[in-house]
């Protein structure tokens, strides 16, 4: 294994912002700096909610220019959304946002053809109204889909624009509800029964596969000297984030925090039981053939929307005030689809408490405490149920992503789970992206070695559980008894 240190550009696109990070990795070193950050602002058009993907691509190019000379580039982003290309490879309109209303009521139509239990047994994916499968069924009669010759998931679309080469990265493809997690290939029977043409998808790629070289025009625009390879990483940002969990051994749970909370386990095989489906756990694919067995929870989206409604107050002051509010006074179901759409979030949280007969939070501090208590409770439920359904006990919970900066949420999660929480790294998706590139170039070893390197080089904070576990059980009972 080489002892050199090399530089890698990690393009990491989230639902509210994108960034290009530069990672310098070697056998005993791992550093990450931000080269460029840019907003990701969806646009509501007469047709619905759309991603401004051209602005995102411009941000990527600006970021690569700011990054300077690198040895490789990797791209990860949020899941399920896609762009459609015509026969000439041109984009047919801006990609539809997963929060667009077009999938309302579509699941019931799908289940009339492929019952929900059969769909889960074939694909292992939890029900979410925005899964790519439902988006494609919703778009079935659209002119765009009729003209489309290729479908590329968001990171694959940007990779295509950078390199001119098309592929479908597997960890992200596993979120479409069109992949069989046992074979790690397409669920052809499901697609055929629903009239979905799998020929739309480019050939599957796996993390570590080559994805082409930056095209000459990209080199000219960014000032980089070629050849610069693009390396396939875990292009679903959660797959990259789980790669960067600094765990020792296998007895751990993880919570990838940000706009969403993705809480679950890393397994060697999927859990496709009816009990797992009923509990709404998903089996997505991870690095080296692993399964990300997890539940999607609404996450810090709830707080982000409230903060936006309140005019962006100082978050530190808001969290300090929330820490003084009595614990678990009111809680809501953080996985409720009622909170999926943007707008009026404080009012909707207050209404949910009112309808459930709980005290109605009125001040920003009270609403913030309600959100954080509710998220910790949702984390507790997911971690507890995942262990039981997968028969996989854990000794520690790792929190990675943006939520690691929220000490109150980390402590509440430790208290609710009754387990130690290790928080960090905050930039898990970018670090996982960098590590796969570095491994491809021979600078780091297997997953265990990658995680040992993270534990040695990244700042981590440990939270021990405090308080009475019975209080959390009582709070959970308030939700489950309704």
C-alpha cells in the first residue's frame, strides 16, 4: 500500500446546499477542507416543484475550479430523483423534486398491480411516496418520459456532464425500488408488471468503478490539468455517510443526520420479512455488498423549516433556550408524512400536539424542544426495532452528519436509546466519498481500515445516557396509543 498523500474532490449535494470538499488522504492522515459551497434552491414552476440542476452543475464547476489540482473526483447526492435525456443525450427539462405532489395517490395504484407485500419481498424498500418507482408510474403518460431514451439519477447525470460517460451507481439505484437487494441486480419482474422500461437505465456501476475522465471543456473551465479521473463512489449520500461511520466491530447502530435522519444497522444480508415491512424499514445497498437496513425519519427538516418561518434566528441561542424547556412535554411522530411538504411548519407541529391532546408549544424554544424530543424518540424507536427485526444487538450508536453539531439532540438521543452516542464526523458523506476514492487508488485498505483511520483522525464526542428510561417509554406510549 502506498504511503503517499493524494487530494480528492468530493462533490456532496444535499437537499438545501451543495459543496465541493477537498480531502487529502494517506495511510495515516485524512484531512477535509471546504473549497466551495453553493445553495440548492428548488423552483416552483407552473408544472410543479423542480430542481435547478443547471445551477447545481455550475456550482460543481466553480467548486472544482476552487479545489485546484486533484487526483480524482467523486459525486454523491440525495436519492430517488433523476433527469431524462433524449436520444442526443440532451436533458429533457429540469428534474422533478421528490417533494412534488405528483406522486400523491400513486402508491395505491401500484399496489393494485403489485401488492405492497410482494413489492417489499422483491425490493426490500420501505414505503415512501417519492420512491423513484412511484415517480415513474406518476410520469407514465408524460411527454418527457415518452421521448426519453435515458434516465440518470442526479449524481450520474452530473458525472455524465463531466465525463460524457453514462452509468447507474448501485447504492443509489437501490433507492429506486427497482433493485433486488439479494441479487444486487434489477427487479425485472416488478418493472415489467408496472410497465417500467429498465432499458432507460445506464449499466450499473459499483463504488470504486471508473466513471470516465473530465472532458476537455471541463478542464478548460475549471483550470485543471488532465487527465483527471472521476471515480464512482457511494453516490447516495447516505451510503457515503455510512462508509464514514468510525465504528469498531459490527455491534453498532448509526444515525445519519441532516435534512433527514436515517437510523439503522449495517448488515450482510437484507431483512425481507413481513414484520420488517410493517415496521417500514428499508434495505438499501452499501459499500462492499453491505445492506443499509434503516428507517427514514423526517430529521432536521422540521427544525430547518421552522427556523426559516421564524426569519432565521440565531440557532445557538434557540438551542440554549430549548434546553431549558421541560423535557418531553409534547412530542409528535417525526416520521409522519404530514410534515413532508414545506411551509407553515410551526403551525403544523402545534396542530399535531393540539389534536393529540398534549400541551401546545407556542414559543420558538418550546417548538424546538418538541422537535428535538420527537427526533430522539424516533431515533430510539428505529434503533430498538432494527435490533429486534434483524436479530443484531448493538452496544453504541454513532451519529454522523450535520446533527453532530447539535449537542442537545445528541444527548437526547443517548438518553432515549439508553446507549452511548458517539457523534462525528460532521462531514461524513464527503469523507466517505473521499475514502472510496482513496481506496481505489491504493491509499487505504478495507472498510475496517477506513473506519480506524476515521477514528484516529476525526474529532469525536461521546455522550453517555442520562435520566430515567421510563420517561422515554411513557413518551413513546403517548404516540403509539393514539
